[in-house]
C-alpha cells in the first residue's frame, strides 16, 4: 500500500459520511448487547428502510458509548442527542422524531459531569466509528501514526517520542513504556516479538474488552508501531476466550488490515514487515501475568516463572519480547500523531495522559470512563459517577481488583496517580473501580477477593497455594463470627508471609484487599470477633 | 513444521475430527498449538475425553501427561461433558457480588436443589458461576441459556427458570 492511497481512502470516507442527514449510532458493545441493543439495531434499520429514509439516514453499530448502566444507548448525529434505555417499542417514535424534535422521555442529558469531565484519547473513536469497517478508522486519521513512524522516523526516534510522552504501562504496575521499549530494542537478536496483553481477568474490569470491541484497529496500529520501534516482525494478541465479540472484531480487523497492507510485508513500501496472530486464553486469571501468558502462548500450563530474566530479555521462545497492555498500546497511535510533548501536557507530571476506568458498583452513573490522570478520586465518584444511589452513604472505593485495596472517604481528595494510590495501600491496577455504599461489608469484600485468588492460584509456589487457602478460611471464620482475637493476629502474620514470599504478582498482591480493609475498616473486623 | 511423525487416523469417522485436523494443520502440527487444538475439541465435542487426548498426543507428539496437565489447568476445558437441558450462569464478579449476585445464587441453589457447578438430579438445569461477564454496568447479571437477564433479582430469575422448565414439560 502506498502512503497516498491511505490519505485517499480516508478522504473518500470523510466525503461519503457527509452525505447523511442523520446517523443513528447504536451501541453494540457487550454491555448494551446484554440489554438487547442488537434487537434495537435491527428494528431501527428496518424502520428507516420502511419509511424510505435509508438514503438520508444511516443506522450504524458502534462501540461503547460509555454510560453502560443506561443501556441500550442510541445516539443521533450530527445533533448528538443521546437516548437511554431504548427498547424495540420506542423505535418508530424515535425514527419519526428525526423530522421534528427529540423524544424527550428517552433523552439522556449529555450536560452532566459524566460526559463533560471526561477526556478521550483511548476512547476517542469508541461510539463514533463502526469497529467493523477499517475505512471509518482511516477517516479519523487511523494508521497515520504508523505511516509517520515507518516513512519519516527511525525506530529510536519513535522510542524517544514514547519516552517523551511519559506513558506508563496501563496493565497495572505502571512501568514506563519508553524504557521497556528501549530494553527490547537494545536486545541483540534476529527474532523479537510484541505481545498485546488482553487477558483482562480482573473481575469488574472491562476496559480492554471495550477498547477491542469499539476500536480494534488502534491496537493493531499500536502494535505495528511498537514492532517497528523495537525491531520485531511478529506480534501476538492474547485475548481471554470469555470475550467472543472482542475476538470476532479483532480477527475481522486483522483481515481488513492485512488486505489493505497496513500490516504484512513491505508496509508503506518500506522494508518493514509485521504480522499479528491472535491467541486465546482458556480461563485462567494468572495468565495475565506476563511470564504465565508467555507459557500459555507456547501451549503450556500458565505457570509463572521467576524474573529476571524479564521478557524484554528472554520472553516468548526465549527471545526478547515486548509485552504491553491493550490500553497502553491504544495510546501509541495518538502519541505518534500528536507528539509525546502533547501527551505529557495531559494528566499530572508523574502520571501523564488519561486512564480508562470501568466504574461500577453502587454508583448512579456506571460505565466506561476516561479521565485525565490526577483527577481526584472524589470527582470520579461524585461528579463523573454522580454519587451513590438511594441516598446511602459512600463507604469505599475499590481499585486494582484482587491485587488492590479499598479506599475510604477520608482519602478521596487524593489525585489519581500511580504513586498516591500505592501510598494508601491500593494500586492503580488495570482500571476496575467498584464503589461500595454503607451496606457493603468490608470483611465480605476481603473474603470475596481472597476466594478469587485461592481459586486462581496456579499452585506452583507454596505461599500462594496454601497461604491464600488459609487466609480464605480465616476470613470466612471472621465473617461468620467464629473467630477469636488470635485469629486476627494470625491473619495479619499470614498476609505478611504470602506478600513477601510468593513467586509472582498474584500471590504477592493477594493480601492487599485484606491489608487495606484492615487498615481503614478494622472496626468491622473487630465487630465480628468473639471477645 | 513437523515431518517426522507419521499421521495417524482420527479415532472415528465423525466429521468433527476434520475441524480438529484443520486446526493442527494450520499450525504445522507444532506442539505450540496444543491449547488452540484443545479449544477446537472443546468447541466441537463439548469436552476433552481420553480418546481426543490420545489422538492429539500422537498427532502433535506431546506426551499425554502434558496434555492432561494443560487440560486440567485451564477452567474452560472440561474432561466430562456437561449434559443438561438448560444452563444458568450467575455472574459472581465484583459488581454483581456487591449488587446481590450471591443472594441470587443461593436462592437458586435452594429453590432448584442444586449446587453451583452441578446439574439438578433430573438433568434439567446446570448451574454455573462466572467470574465476570463484563456487563458490570447492568449488574447483577444472569445468563439463562442464550438469554441475558440484566439488573436481575432472585424472583425474576427463579420465575424465568420455572417458565423455561415448564415450557419443556
Ligand atoms: C496475577 C496477575 C495478573 C495480571 N493480569 C493482567 C491483565 O489481565 N492484563 C494486563 O495487561 N496485565 C496484567 N498483569 C500485568 C502483566 O504482568 C504485565 O505487567 C503487563 O501486561 C505489562 O504491560 P504494561 O507495561 O503495558 O502495563 C497481571 C499481573 C499479574 C501478577
């Protein structure tokens, strides 16, 4: 594919899009689909056709529109009217209204902080483009970042841009992305790999799934740019098999990208070649851990191994391997198009850019959000989330899933940054945020996560295999009011052992939910203890 | 590509073995494609039985013990078929848990006298829990056969199951 062709195709699509008087966007990401948005989509398509409006009005399936708790969501453009809880019965009225004024009873105001305070880089295209058509991605400058990298920049210039952006890994730990790319680029080997980690096993997290469902090409572009920068020719996307729609859209996108020649051999008439294959997980949380993930791609049990050597030195089949999270890679095209300096102006100094969160639990406006780093936790809960329903009081905010902690009201004014969250015993994590109100029991939450870790422990190292089971037993004993004060001491000691002696991140972080609830909600534990 | 292993014929003339063969061929019969192959067996046959594992072992040149190790490691794979007329999956992810998923689960366990991961004695209902179905915005979520019930509560789920079972009778 020639560079000019890319621009031409993009231009054609932009012109074509202008012919429509109305474009009705129906959310067809998993959230709204489970509220039967597919039926709404079919009904809208039929209604528009039956009324003979299909020359001026297009009904389009798009990715996530964000406010999942109000699904199915439908947006009418260019007016931008957002409709919530749309049912098949509402369709005739909705189509009829195109000629008049909006259907008031279904309108979801976009004037609320939920929409106004978000900043979208990763989700810029979600809800706007049809994820199944590569042309629409091209029309929003898709693959321009790759074009620029391959035709105008050297690999080290690409890496400098990423370093300059300050981007840090969105998979949980926040390792500087530019530094990781540098290590892989420097490794001396004729074969290197790029892996996109789309295992997203954290219960309550669906950021990566929605990115893949809403804008699969940005991941492909991000991976290809990464491949160019570090000198890899083969990429793998490891997706959990529980995400059938994401897998389908990803495979479709890969085929389109190959056909167009934006991946494959001689990309943009250069010597650079890059190929991507999809690998499916099979339901194991631990396979999100990078060394376990690599073992799984190699067709083995997903057992982690000690690091070093890090995958950047010896990863897939012993070769230098760059492994990045979906959201990390989704930021790359925009960084290339707009420059690392631009990215660094967003967010805070140590945590640049934005973060996508799956905001759920006892909150009025739940869904998929993207906010600038540094926004206060309070804003996320009370502005974006619109506070707690049923006039109940806020109790805690859980971040980082089974590896994270529960943050109480007193710490809500802290900025959302990697370091600050670590200070209060939680982690940024991959982006699941669960809000709990006064009716939630913190002991129950701690037990919930411990049972999860016990179930998901791969069994290779003793502290994790036996420790999580013992911790879960102790927590059950406490929850059921059968524990003594000595049990609480034992619980804390055991947390310490598991945290410091487990082989991988799963065991090392499994005690976090217990430790953080003990730190901030100790009285709840004490209330359960027999004196 | 492996060339040193003689191809053995599939265990039976069931046409589904062709799907399995296609998967292995696509990856050049490389042992790395073990998980992909197990996926296609699970999808085509519903479980991984001894016969299937022996066949894959011989074809890919992977020891049976290793296949068994992989098959039992991953939650998705099952060695025995799950035979039930209807499947009810209760999401027990964090959001659903906070919003009452556990209550729904125990109500169903009680009403239909079945435990999660098991099938009722009469074989009508298989009850399963899921880690997270990712529809957290609509929690709690229950999937009945192909139908997703969002913002579910114990009454409407039980009622729906009873309807479905009654429909069969
Ligand atoms: C138990 C465990 C589970 C993990 N799960 C995921 C996951 O689902 N997705 C992910 O991107 N990273 C996950 N990670 C982190 C990865 O090991 C790795 O750090 C990450 O993919 C690196 O990408 P990044 O630098 O872009 O964040 C997990 C780590 C541990 C210890």
